[in-house]
């Protein structure tokens, strides 16, 4: 069974199927679900949102700009006892607060609920 069919079929035996998948397969399946949290993906864009390891979240977008040049943005979020920190490619860590922190919390909760109900239940 393909991953897309598996995710769309609520009557499949999810536990038996997930036991056969590698860690990379599961991350890809979670990412496929996670990318749906933020609304429609514009044509020509690719989006990823997933947990890469304990307390580390990845947001990645790739698109071609109006000049035909490939653009990419990756943000790594680390959840630490002292707060949530983000790091863009080539930048340092910055603590997130306020609306950005609330948005991250809402996205993380939505993601966890989505993968729990669609992939691991």
C-alpha cells in the first residue's frame, strides 16, 4: 500500500503498517501531514514541517522566484527548558516570544494531534 493511500484510508490497519516503515519513512509521512497545517501550498512551492528528533522541529520551504531562481528557507526550532529558540540557515539562535511563540505552540499541538490521529492510532 502506498503512503498516500495509507494516509487517506481510515479503515487500514495503521499499527501494522507503521511497524513496517523505517524511521525516514515515518518522518516523511509525518512531514506530509505537517505541511497541511498552514493552509494551501502555493503552486511551485514545497513545504515541510516535522519533528526531526526530540525537541527539534524543522520548517522548510522551497520555491522558484519570479526570476526562475530556486529559493529555500529552513528554520530549526529547539524546545529547551529555558524557552523555544529558532535558527535560520547561517544565523544564530534567537528566543521566540509573544505571537510567534503562540503560533509555534499552536502548530506543534496541531501537528502532534494530526500525526497521532492519522498515522499512529
